[in-house]
C-alpha cells in the first residue's frame, strides 16, 4: 500500500494521508515528481512504461512518480529515478525547474519538474521491469514531431499544447547551454 500526503489547492500540506489509489478516486490534491534526463549530446531519455501499468501502459514517458507520505520532493525524485532506471543523480542537480498545478478536475496534483544532466549509455540503465520495459534517447525535435503527428505511443502527445511547448522550451534552453548553440 502506497501512502501519500494530501495537500490543498495551494499545495500546502493538510495533515491528511491517503492510500494512493483512494486519493485518485476521491480526486484529492497530492504531489508528483517528474524528470527530464538529458545526455551530453542534448538528447532526452524516455522510458517505455511496462505493459502491466494501469495508466499509459506501453507508452513512452519521462521518469517520475508520486511523492510518498512524509517524503521531501527532492528525495522522491532521487528515489523514483533510482528505482525505475537504476541510476544515481548528482545531488547538486536537485532543483525543481517548475511546479505545475494540474487542470484536470479528476486528477488533482502538483508536479515538481526536474531536469538532470547525465552521461549514461543505454546499457548503463538498470530497469525495474514492473515499471519500465525499455529506455531510449530521442532528440527534442523527434519529440516535437511525435506531438505534431499525435503519436499515441508517447504520453506527452496527450498534454495540452501550452504545457508541452513550455517544457520543450525549457529543454531547448538547457540544450543550448550545454552544447553552446
């Protein structure tokens, strides 16, 4: 059983703790973490969700998950990355790029978005098979093309355009910094 802290509509802890699936059923505000992982070539790591996942099975997504009850968001993202793809993120990189409030009345959450710079090869990742089927690197332009083509194999193709392109802009700015474009 996975317990999560409930927050109010302003992202303040309420003191209430719920089982994750019940929090979703009751449409209670809670916290998520997610991360874009970029290599030194400016490519983005995507993970293919396991076929047995109840939400978005077998779809390509970024790494992330729920914040457990009593857990700090910075620890949560380190835990999620380690559990799902088996790598350690340097602690000096732990800083949220943004906190986004969901607009879905049936799935109320605040997501803390991170961007990590790493230099791992695909074979370096150790996948948690219950969560992740495979990983791959893609260019930002390939992500934009998938969105343009409404490719249902990618979770971000279901995002609102404003959310997708805001995050793409953040990724392009970071890529520009690291590659000196």
